[in-house]
């Protein structure tokens, strides 16, 4: 009899409530720390409330991982519910300590956990969960499922264009001079992920050129990979994301495009109005073979 697997992630994936309920996903909320204290994303405030607080904040908020006790309590609860293990897919360990805390929490709860560093956030994390649950239904062991998810993590892309550098300056990511000159000269930057680290890839004049750069990254991947889906991601700019989606659908009629909001934790650093694209490259995998699970941590 196969193991009963619990699926765990965090709010960096920003899954919609229907997906969470339909697929029985256990979500650990990341924290946004305002002057009055920490608020849990999607639990203590809605996204509309978050953006209202962000606009009115005298001091820029910070982000933090879930409290270790909260993670331990979740694993203990899963154990009591009859799960034999969990696969925990978390945002890049270069952005949050949630992935690393999984090891400690699993030991304290005495519960078998297979942690996955998604090396990213948002749309690819949802695709990793979907892949993992599909493989679980097909009867594959947790160790092999994790291997396949890690392969997907290595083939995931996310590039975004911060609305301006003011928020990056407030969060300590760029200097005041850089932010001032960027806003004065309408300079836009493109940030992408490389092995889990956000890297500034390009500086251009105007949003249109920044979008062109991101689309060129997509074009390069399309030359060597199959990309059936692309998400237009945004920080409270659904109108801008939808407009970009319509333009992309005309240019790439063979790709399925969707519009997805980004986590509030991204908005803390990149700012309201941020836009980007995210996708997963499909590659040739070896024929599926059932393998004995390898314990990642306990």
C-alpha cells in the first residue's frame, strides 16, 4: 500500500482558494511585518487590505517566514490525520527561510517530510504541485515524485518588471540615487531567477522595452522547448496584466495564457504595479519507472 502524502506549500505560490480546497493543499502563510506587528498573508488580511496598508505605511514593511512553531504544529496535525509523509514545496531558499525550517520542524514533529526548494515562486509552484499529485495518483513513490518536481524547478522561469525602484529602495534592494535616477529617466529593470536567486538582467528606457526583453527570453526558450502555458503575473495590476495577455495571445496563439496575482511578499520589495511572465519548459523525461522512496528528511 502506498504512502498517504500530504501536500504543503506557502503563500508565495498564491494558490486560489478553489485549487487549495479541491486538491487538499496545506498552505503556510508568509508574514508581512508592519509597524504594528506581523500579519499573515491571506489569513490576517486580504490583498486589497495589504495594498491599502502598503500605500499608507510610514515605514516600509518587511517579510518573514512562518514561525517554526506553526510549521511544527502543521506536521503534528498531519501525522494525527493519518498522513504518513508530506511533500513540502516552498519558495526559493534565497528569498525565505521556510524551506530550511522544514528540516527542523520535521524533526521536532517526528514526521517524514520531503522538502522541495522550488527555486522560484508563483505559477511554477502550482505546476509542481499539479505534477506531484498526478504522479501520486499514478502510484509513484515520494522520492521519485520529488526528483521529478526538482527537474521541473530547474526548468521554470519567472521574469518581472518592478513598477519603479522606489519600493526596492525602501526595502533596501537599491540605493536612493539609483531609485531617483530610475524614476527621473523612466528606467525599467528586468529581474529574473538564476538558480533560485533574483538577478537584475536588464535596464531599459520605458516599460515597452522591458516587456520586449522578457518576451525575447520567452522566444529563446521556445526555440528549444515546448511551452504550453505562460502566466502573466502582477502586483495589483490586473488591468495591465490583462492588456498584456491580449497582446501576447495575438502573437502566440498556440500558448495558453493566464493572469495571476503575485504574493504580497513580492509587492513589499517590487512594488504595486509590477508585471512579469512565468512559464515552465517541457523537456524529454526518461520513461516513468516506480522507484523506492528516498527519505529526504524526518
